[in-house]
């Protein structure tokens, strides 16, 4: 999940440098959503791992 977020972040940066504002904004939004999902899943798995063992 984190690798996908980083991929979209790189796409957003490259698109912004080349002047494609719409694509850069969309890719940055997707990267932000994927990073938030990654953080939520990481915290949940950390808490569940602490609870069981």
C-alpha cells in the first residue's frame, strides 16, 4: 500500500514539473488517500498484534 502511495506521489511530482496540473492534483489526491489508508491499517495491525501477544 505504501509503495502505491509513493508511486502516485512520484507521478504527481513529475506531472507537476511537466506542467500537467490536473493530472498532478489527481495523483497527489490518490497518494494522500492511499497513505491515510496505509496509516490506518498499520495502526490497527499494531494494536491487534499488541493485544494478542
